[in-house]
C-alpha cells in the first residue's frame, strides 16, 4: 500500500483506521506515511470512504484553521483526497495481501478470508467425522498480526506430534514438508494479519495438542485463537469432545454450528458419492 | 467464517447476536449456487436482519462519492438489495440478527426452502442448539471457540475487544474501536453514528450494529 504524497493532506484520519498501527504522520514531510515492514496490505485504509477533494484547497483550509486554533472534526472514516494507492505486489510480499485482505481469494483453495471451509461444510465435505477432532489454530488475531516464522514454530511442534494437516488449507499449501511443518523459506519474515493452521486428530489427542499450542504460544510474539470442532451424533449431540474440553478446564461459550442442511448437488460429485456407497455392495 | 467464531464476550453478551450464513462447498454443491445464495439472502432480508453481507460488502459500506457536506450530515442507510444483487459467484453469504425470534423465523424458512447449501449458526453454544431444536434441526457439527491465548499481553481492554472482534477479519482496528468509545463518551458522536462508522469497515457484513450500540451505551458510563 502506498500514500500519494501529492494528495495526502496529513489530516491523520487514516491513523486509527490501520489494524496494525502502521500509519503515522512524518513531521519532516508533513504527510501520512506507511511503515512498510508493519503494513500487512489488508486494504482497510484503501477502502475508507473518499471525497476526492482538491489537496491544495484542503491544505489551505487546514492551515487557516490551524492559525485560528479552530478544530474541525471530520467524519472518522473518510480520506478527503482519496490518497491511498494499492500497488502491484510481487512474491513474497503478495502473501501479505492474500492472507490479510478478506476480499482477496486464496488461489490454493478458491476461498476468500482465511481460505478454508473448516467444518462449515462438514455436512457435505465430511472433513471431521464422529470420534475425530478438527482444530483451527489462528495466529495474529485479533489485531496483532503474525510473521510466518512464528507460524512455522507452531507447525513444526504440531508435526512432531504426528498430526494430520488439512490439505485444503492455505498454510498447508505453503509447507515444504508436512512431516516437519517447514514453510517456504522466503516467506518467513513476511507479516500478515492472521492465518489459520488446520489439523485433525482422534479425540484422545486433544490434551497433547492443546498443551502443545499453549506451550508454543509462550514463545511466539503474537496472539492465538483456537477453535475445536467435531461431528455431532445422530441425535445432534456432542458427547465426545465437549466432555473432554470440560475435563481439561476449558470454557467455551461461543460456537459455530453446522445445521446439516447441505447436500451434494454437483453432478460429478453426486456420481462419486453413489459410487462410494455402491462399492461395498460390489 | 471463523470470522464470527471468536467474538469476545460471555454467553449473556451474545443474547442479541445470531449470525446465520450459507456456504457452498467447492466441488460438492457449488454448481448453480449463485441463485440459491441470493434466495438465502432474500429470506434473511425478509426477517429484518441487523446487517447482511456477501463476502464483498455488507449493508453498511464505504462510499467513494461523498460530498464535503457529509461531515455535517451523513445519511446512514442499509441497502439489502445491493448486497443480494452483487452475489455473482459461489461464496459465503451471511445475515446478522439481534434476537433469537428473528433468527428462528429465518432459519425455519431457510430449512423449508431446502437450498442444499451448508447453513451455519454462529452464536453462543446453547443459543444455536436451542435454535436448531425450535426449528426441528439436529446439529451436524459444532466448532467451539476456546478464546484467545495472549501470553505477551498484546490485547486491549474488554470494551475495545468486544467492539473490534465483531469483524473477525480484523478490519475494525483496536484504535478505531477506542476512538469511537471516546467520541461517544465525550458526546462528540451518537451511538448510531459510531456504530455506522465501525460497521462500514466490515466487508463481510457480519458486524452486529445492534450489539455494538448496546456495548457503546454501556461503555458510556462504565469505563473498562
């Protein structure tokens, strides 16, 4: 992301808008400036409302107001001169935009945001079955950001536990080796707003996985949000995962619940499903 | 839409926060899903949601065509039709409801419509379970939020967190949430104005303006 210095009027409206706190007014040039190393290319500043005002006119008014100590309080989410410019990014910096801007699609999975379906489509995808536990371990959220080398510290620790990394997940796609959890080297210093590592285990692995996450979290300078999922039984009850979590002392008041209304409707996928069910009969 | 999973607050604070979203599964039911997604959103719109979104923008959205008079008089209008009309490819669409009654009525109609898309409810564990039972739906899968781990003390106070985590993609910055809290406390913005400002940053349309309004009203007199 860039700020056009010919347009910027140093009104500072964009400073609180940035989720990473990467924007400041540089007193030497009297223009808003982006700390490129901290910027995660999320596009929040770029999407601010705009007025396309003439910068010279706005600067003149601001100077006059300053002389008379008149404080004008503008709408807080407006860049008066639409000064932000989304520049072309190249690898590896483009990974920042892909992982941080929710409007950008992850090419590896074809999904926006963090690029994974998790158990949101479990009723048709069957990612996590009864007796299995899915984990979405999210880094950098909320509002802190994370560098890929921090994520790698976790993926390496999880790989040592022998977990299964979800194939349809953007971080898994960046792994050089799923057995070690190593990520592509040229990415490691890039900072992003957030990313999800997704794994699956049997229920008896819940404690070692969550203990590992908590331990590794102490050594990486970010925040981590953890979601754990399972498939409910035929009565719609979770009799396996919730009791384990309670026994381990976790409280969980919020959840995302798949209501099971989905079904396979793509023609090719339907044929595959019927073949799958036909197989044992043959 | 882990985007909605880790909202900060206790179960009581989710009493006016029900998100219902539909999502096609790649390779399983995404063919021809655009019209189904629009139907889902039309059903949601008929039950007076607090917000609605199509993964590109929500019913509160920024504008690049503002006039300078906006600083004195800014009209806040929600445009559900624009959200529905802009669905042009398979993706997640969502609606936020501020009461269990509205969410239940919506879910019931979505079930009857039998769209074949995966439908999820994001709220308290018990809230979603109750909703399913009222509509005769048995839960298929559940994903629990275990909350945040913050050993390095990065996170701000609970009021800022409650406001900012309603955009799980992190587009509502801590600093902007803090600024709106201050402006409301200082009488420089009404809660409605502050809420509209915050909601415009959430491009998925899952920011809950009604809950935010309640939180800002509470915060006016109780500083965290």
